[in-house]
């Protein structure tokens, strides 16, 4: 697999080692034909860090297909742009924490 982006590296530093809500996250976890950026197995939550290629028509279509595939298997998908991860890190972590703990968003 390709080298991690700065956003992916940052997010992994903050997720690994049960640092977020005491939950275990896996990096580069395979589900069927897809490799998830991060996966929380206990909560069945996938976290995707999306670069600019995801904003093209083709990228959006591929992501929609991928999300449907994962949802059909009971996996919730959270998507964040690399920009969000780098510039709004605390907000991204808050959304992830709320998802894994089952808290409602404000």
C-alpha cells in the first residue's frame, strides 16, 4: 500500500493504543475487497481519511459503492477529508469519540 498521508499519520497517532475512549482501532483493516484506513472492531465503525481524489465524480461514486458494501455488513462509515483531520483535529476526534461511545451529537 502507498505511503500514509500527513493526515493519516496524525489520525493514527491519536487513535492507536486505545487513546480514544479506550477503544482499539486497527489500521489498514481488510473487509472483503476493501482496505479500511481505520477500523474499530468492537463498535463496527470504519474511519476513512479522504484526499482530493475522493472529490471527483468517479471518487464519489466509488466511495458510495464502498459505503453501501460496508453498511450492508453492519459497519458504520465515518469520512473525513485530510483537510478536516489536519485543521479541525479536535472536532474530528469528537465525532469519532461520540460514535464509538454511542453519544448523540449536540
